[in-house]
């Protein structure tokens, strides 16, 4: 019995020693491969994690910054519109008078005897052209329109369509008129914004 037990014990030790799960029996090359492989993988994962967390916080910072600058830009526009509105009906010349007289340069897209169309200095779309009457005639804003302005108002709309054609956006474009401080009008000389060249969203801001 003692002999059988001792023989069984010996064979079990031999089996375990030969088993591939015995780390001592793994060939040296395997152990070397694992130790040299595990270290960089761990470092790589740590690096990746560090990179991801720093990217996430960087992205979060960018989003917050963009949101804050959007809010501040909106406030700037509203403040500028309110300031411009105080001068609205003074009859003082505006920047557009200087553009009409060519005192200051502009990029003219279309012109006839009654209207001038030029590119907006701060474009909100790939195509952003302003169409204005050469003679203001009290039309500081659309809210001041009177029956005598019907002709020029029709002319401005038709000129907007010509501009859209010239700019290659006649299949889809938008014409906007901001009237008054609540609509963020900043120049008190009636003007139509012709916008296009990208998918426009609705509702507008
Ligand atoms: P609004 O805010 O509707 O009164 O639009 C006035 C527009 O005039 C804005 O979109 C401005 O970017 C534009 N604008 C102001 N000054 C100039 C300029 N010198 N040349 C071209 N566009 C201008």
C-alpha cells in the first residue's frame, strides 16, 4: 500500500512538473517574450488612458469655451444693435452711404440705378450678400416702410433673385431683413441679406 501511494505521488509530481501550466516548465523564450511584452502593453494602456482622459477634459474645455464665446458674441450683437438703434432715426449717414459713394471699398456683386449688392464683411454662409437701396428715402428699417416705397421694395426683392442667380444658389437661398433692435439690426439703412451655399436651418436664431 505504501509502495502504491508513493508511486502515485511520484507520478503526480512528474505530471505537474511537465504541465504547461507550471511556470517553471515554460521555456525561457516564452517567459522572456511575456515579460518583455507585458510591460509595454501595460505602459501603452496607461498612456492610452491618460491620453483619453486628457482629450476628454480638453474637449470639455473647448466646448465650454465655445459655448461661452457664443453667449458673449450674442450679447455683443444685442448690445451693438441697441446702441445702433439709438441713432436709427437721426438721419445720420451710415457705413452703407460710404459704400454707395465708394468712399470705402466693397466687393460688389450687382448694381443698377436703384440698388447695390455687395458681399457682407462678416459672412454667415458661403454666399452672404447685402442688397441695399442707393437712396435711403427714410427706409432706415423695414418697419418704416410706407406705400411710396412699394416700387423700391419690389426692386430689392427682384435684385436679390438676380444676386442668387449670379452666385449660383437660385435653387435654394434665403432673404433676411432684420428690422429694429429686437431683430439685431445694426445698420440703419434698409438692407436684404441674401444667404446660401450651404444647408440653412430653421428656425433661425
Ligand atoms: P444687420 O445686423 O441686419 O443690420 O446687418 C448689417 C450687416 O452689415 C452685418 O451683417 C455686417 O456684417 C454688415 N456690414 C457692416 N459693415 C460692413 C462693410 N463695411 N462691408 C460689408 N458689410 C458690412
